[in-house]
C-alpha cells in the first residue's frame, strides 16, 4: 500500500530520479522547467524550513513521486506555490494525485497562505484535470519569480 509522508534526506536521490524521468517521459524542455532546478538533487534541504514542505509517495520502500508547498518567490508572503508535483507511471490512476493535492493544500492552509499558485505546460492535460477538480482556475499570466520560463499555463486557488 502506498502512503504519503514528508521527504527525508535519504529520499533525495530516488526523488531526483523520479522527477527527471517523468519530465523526460513527458518531453518537457530541460531549460526553463523544474528539470534544471538545482534543488531537485536535495529536496530535503530545500524544503526543510518554515512554511515549506515536500511530501513523497512511498510504496514498499520505493519513492513513486511527490509534491511540495513553498512561498512563491518574489510575491507576497501569503502566496504559496504548489511545486514539483510528479508521479512515476506505476503510481498513476490510483487516486494518489488527489491525496497528494489534499495533503499539500491542507499544509498551505495550516501555514496561513491565502492563495496557491502553480504553473505547468499545455500538454500536461492529466495534471490540469486534477488542478481544476481541486478548485484551481486559470489565470492570464505568470506570478512570482520561479525561473520556469518554459511553463506557460498558470493557475491559482484561493485558500480562504
């Protein structure tokens, strides 16, 4: 059985492998996306601070994916970003995306964020379906300073 928990230092390598392999599978550009983010190699340290959390899906000792919440760089401190939500093919279709979304949004609310932002790519249709079902709405342009210049679909959700 798969379960969701906070990232641990020993998850870093497996998590980086899952994230980058999913991005390659989806044909995501290596520049201007999470693929090039240096924090992908040390997710524990990246999220080991106040008002940040990264959660992983683990099944039988294997990391299948994850997602995180952190303040949106360059924006008001009340705005968070849903970050690096990726799942290996073996974990898809099991309802884990919804469970992960619920976990991340609950953390965001507990940490007094009033708005959650995310960005994605147009062809990531399954992800967008989950985002819309979770109450996100499309917006016309990017927010903050994520550095993800290749991501050109933006959504927000009020947490109030």
